[in-house]
C-alpha cells in the first residue's frame, strides 16, 4: 500500500498539496484526475521521492519514503513521468534494460534478461528493439517507456499522463494495456488522466483533486456524476449514459 | 595506453546488429573502434619519441617520455572530467571550466606576480605553488557545490550559473591586475597562461598522475550508474540511484582531476568540449564504459598530434592550444554539419 498521511507541499507561499491523506495501491487501476495545477504531478513526485513534503509522511509498503533506501524503493515502486527526454541515443533494448537497474545495478543476470524479454514481448516491441528512441513514433516511444517500467518488476506502477500527445488509437491501446497489466500481472496502477471518459472506462477507482486537496475518492461510476465533475473542474459537465456506460460531455 | 586506466568488461548486450557485413559490422563494435584508436595513438607516440633525435637517444627518450606521461595525465583528466560533467549536468555543450577552474588558475598566478614580482614567481617552489593552486581550486569548487547543491535547493543549473558569473568576475579581476603589471612581469605571466606539456616537474607529475589515476579508478564502479544518469535525474532516482550522493562523488572526482592537472600544466580544459563530443560520435555506444576511454584516447591523440604538428610543421612557432583548437574545431564543425545534412 502507498499511504500519504497529512501531506503538505508548498512552493514558496503557494500550497500545491494541502494536507492530503490518501491510500492507494489496492488491486486494479486508480485514476487521478483534476484540473491543471491541482497538485497531481506534485503528489507523484512526493511518492517518487523527487520532492520532500513540508509536512506529513509518505510510505510504500510501510517503508517511509524519506528514510528508506532508494534502491529498495525502486524495486517496489516504478514511476513513469510526463516528459521523458533522453539526452543520449538509446535503443529500445537499452531503455528496457535500464528497468533492471534496481535489481542488477547494471550487471544483468539470466533473470534480468528474462524480464527484459518478457517486457519487450508484452509491449509487442520485438520488431523495434534495435531502433533508436528518436526514430519511433509517439505511441511506440510511450510503449518503450512502459516496457522499461514493466521490466522494473514492481508491484506499484505510477504513470503521469501517459496519454499525452497520443492519437485516439494509441490512447485506447495504452489504456487496454494498463488494464491487462492490472488484471493479468496484478500490477497496482495509479495513472493521471485528463480524459475523464478514459478514467471512467478503464479505472476501478477515481481520485479527484482540486487546489491541492482530494475532493472526491470513490468507485469510478460514482465520480462520473455531473455535480461532482463540475465541482472538480469548475466548468459545466454533462454526464449521459451511452450503451450502459457513463460518458461525460464537456465540449460545448 | 591511456585506455588501460579503465577496466572495461565486455558489453552486456552486443551493439544493435545492423545490416551490412564484415568490416562494417566489425566497425560498429565499440571495442574495435577503441582498439583502432589505441593503435593510432601508439604510432603517434612512437613517431614523437623516436624521430629527430639530435643527440643521445636515452636522454631524448627520458625527456620526451615525461612529456608523453604529462599528456596522458592531462588527456585522462580532461576526457573523464568533461564526459562525467556532461552526464551530471545533462548538457553536452559545457566543460568543467565553467566552474571557474581556469579563471582561478589565472587569478592565483596573477596575484603572485602582482604582489611578489615575476622573479619570485619563476623561482617559487613548484610544489608549494601546486599545493596552493590545487587547494584553492578544490576549496572554491566544493564551497560552490555544497552551497548550491547540498542544501535544500539542489539545483545543478543554479550552481552552473553562479559558477559562470564568478568565473567571469575572477577573469576580469585578473585582467585588471595584469593591466597594471610592468611589461616584463606581464610577459612572464602570459607564458604561464598557456598550457605547456613539455618538461613537467617530475615530482608534480607523479603527484598529479597519482590523483588522476585514483580519480579514474574511482569512476569505474560508477560507470553503470553514469549510464542511468543519461536518462535524467528524475528517471535515475526512480530507478534507485542515490542521486545526491552519486553526483557529489562524481563532482569531487571531476574537481580533483581538473584542479591537479591545471595546477600542473596550466589551463587545459579548452579542448574538453571537442574531445567529449568527438568521443560520443566515435564510440558508437552511449555507455560510459566506452565513451570515457574514447574521450581519453581522443584527448591523447589531440595532444600528441598537436605537439607533432607544432614541432614538425611550425617549428615551435605557436602554442599547442592554438593548433588543437583550430584543427579540432574545424573537424568538430565538419561533424556537426555533416550530421545536420543527413
């Protein structure tokens, strides 16, 4: 379980995460939604030990993130961030190999190679393994990074807006993939999403944030409510039932 | 061979197999490229040692051997420090000179000439001078580092920015003092401002060599961590790299190597940028186990080649840095433009 207890983070005088207590890491997918600047990415950075909270504690499986050893945490929790700019020219295989660093410290064993192969297979990247990252399309690149996270073989996987800059087909592909990872591999996935309809379709639970606070935390169907969503985004949202599923309309 | 400093194991995964057979495939292997580089260096060193011997061969070998040793030390310091610096700062257009090492060297020398005169500068005990230079440069860089990276702020960029500003300040301050020197003193000082690899002091060369070799050895266990750092600090932290500790260790190694070699031969970082970038395109792998020895080798080739050109073509009518910067710069431009055209 990933547990945040009364966590507060300020940038200067601006409070971006405001006394948040939250537990996630149960089975399935948790979608984290909310307007820009709600504190979603900051929350991820606090869990991924890129930032230190000004107050409160974050723990992963009982390990306090502030004091636990970084390599140990890296075998329990993988974080895929929003922008993944790589300075050097890496191939897909090189990248996926990095996922094994927490386990092997760079000296690959048979077990490591096995994990790398399985991750590449799972993401259907076999044909691209020798390609350089800058020769891939956006969708393939994103899959390569998810393969790295998968090779890291952690129980918890945090993804910050993995659908950014992808087209309809690739967004759906990535979400189906996350669903499969949760169902088949028992990954505990937390994903930041901007398209609430994807959240409603693929997530089991939705956590909505606004101005640094959690304003809704419930099964996906319950959060898909016009009143709730309007409060989260501060903009009119209609929710209709189409083919038995709630669909939010916010385009006009 | 300069590359012997590094214990390079076989690559974990063979370089991506490309189409093309025989020589081309062989050439895509980093170890082949490194071997070729080492062979070229060996030939250049041979030419330098054995041609144009005016008198006793043994005497010439002794004197020239010292120069070759100094070149090795400098090439290792420059190659390793620049590549490591690039990886830490996630930037390939900087060199550690941005932290003001060269500026400090110039300033300290200027202060000595300014207050004590060129006579005492020339007769100054070289060991004391070296110790003072290394001490001051190390103190400055560690102060800058702990101030701007060790605290809560932890920003590499802020540290670089402050480093640049202070570097410019020290340089201007030194220039201001130089303007008030008498012409003879100024002449002596100007000579000291160009890196000179010939006839190094044996004791200082041994000391510097020991520090640089120690630094290179200390880098070996960190090679794979350096690879992970190319993904950027956030991703590296996510993969369990203890970023602050590792960067502190690497930065200390870089500072020590650069400070010691600068104090030995004068400002040397000028060709780090060319050497490192040539190494990235030559090595054929992003892995530091290959890019680092390649950078050292290319640095050595620049130094020995430049020295040969200086002696054979220009008859000592110039400085080594001019030749390396001119030829290396042109070659570097060619590489960049050729890549852009593709």
